C-alpha cells in the first residue's frame, strides 16, 4: 500500500549556494505583499498563466496565502517555498503543485521579485526544487506550463532541466478573452 502523502517526510528547508527555500509561515504576509506589489506589473503581463495576480493585492490576502500554503505543505497537497537570499530578503516564490502522489508527478510554478530578476535566482531556486522532487520525493515527472511568449519563464524552465514537449495553441484565454498559447515543459525520472 502506498504511503499516505501526509506521512511523507519533506524537507522544510532547501539550500543552494545563494538561497534558502522554506515554506511560508504565519507572519510572512507583509514580506510577500511587498514583493508582489513591486512585481505586480510583471505578474499581470501573464493574466492567463497567473490569474491570482489580477486580484487587488493586500497584506491580508498575502497573509492568507502564507497560512493556506503552510497548511497545504503540512497536508502535502501543495509544496510552496519562499526564496530568500543571504540578507534574508524575499526574492522569489517557487512551488510544486498539481501533485499526483500516485505517479508521483508535480507541476513547477515560480515568480521572481522584479528588482531581483535577471540574476539567475529564479533558475537557481527552480533547479533546487526540481532536484528535490526527483531525489527526495521520487518524482517521475515534473512539468511547467508557461505562456509561449514568456521568455523569462521559459528560460527558467530550461535552466531547471525541463525540456519543451510541445505548445498547446489557444489553450488559455486572458480575462479580456485573448487566446494564449501554453508551452509544456517537463523532465522525467527513471521508472521503477
């Protein structure tokens, strides 16, 4: 009988050369809000991919996100990690969601604070999370679905070892009804 996901031991901290990844905690909402507000224009450029960014930001909404993410982490239904640099500044968020423990399969999601983009931080965090999925969580597949026009997110996927499997044409629509193409990136682990 497969192990109940809630009983799985999952690292609460991941470390890279420059970063610490950890699940959100109660009280992190102020920091998340600050990063979201700084990055809002960049996030809203992809409304079909990031519908949550269309809602008005607030400290309360960010704190709710942190608390719900902490609970989901404990339940193993979604694994969100906040990403901090050596100065304890929040630079990004990275997650494994859309989890199918029976395979196991994970969807990779991420965003990087505007003032910290183009420094390789999102790629470093995403790579660490993909490695964690394969080495510690037994992943058979990690996938991501960036907008075809989102060159930055596509670069992060490629840096994290995911390969383009195809493009789903007119797969999503923006709130205004504009069709968008979605890339399917994935990395697969060994069977057995």
